[in-house]
């Protein structure tokens, strides 16, 4: 019977070395992993107050924005006075602009942080500005006249 050129322990060590080399080659791959294992929190997505504070205190930036928007919708919904649609719509736009300002100046805004700080500020700011401008231009008797926007509106309606 011929003798094995290598002892049995050496073959096991060689097999283990080959599997380690294959594993390290897999780690050096530039391909992303097949399964997402974690999701990064948005920048500024931590609590706005210490963890031992009650939940409303920890989420006061979000509650401020939601409260302003809810007040605006309540004014629009009740139609309590002649310009309530305009005033309520402006308040909804101001709520979004407030969210943009809070996102900019506070290091941590709780659940008001949805995306990166820059993306949140741009999104809240643009949407709030558009809502306020449209509320100011509502017919009849607009409080603000912007001729090129009026022309664009008339072209889309006719």
C-alpha cells in the first residue's frame, strides 16, 4: 500500500486555508451584499429631547409642524370667514416652511427627519413656498399678482 505523501492534518489545514482565501476574496468583491442588513437613520433623526422626557417633548418639532398644518386645515374646513380658504392654505404652507427652518437650525428633530438634512430642507421649503404663493394668488381678488404664473394658469385651464 502506497503511503500518503502528506499527513492527514496537512490536508485539512490546506483545505481550511483554501476556504479562508475564498472567503477573503468574497469580502474584497465590489458587488453590494445580496441582502440589506441595516438602514441608516436620517441625519438629525435622533430625539429632540432627552430619552427620559415624555414622547411629546421628544417629538416637539414634528408636533409643531403638524399642529400648524392641522390648524390651517381646520380653518379651511370650517370656512368661518370670507378669506378662510386663503388664510388656512397660507398656514399650511407656513407649517412646511417652519419644518424647513427647524430642520436647518436644530441638530436633532426626531421624526421630522425623513431624508438627509439638505433634501428635507429643500423639499419642505419648495413645497411650503409653492403652497403660500398659490394661496396668495387664489381668485377672486388675489393678494398677489405674478403675471407669468397667471398666464401659465390660464393656459392650463383653457
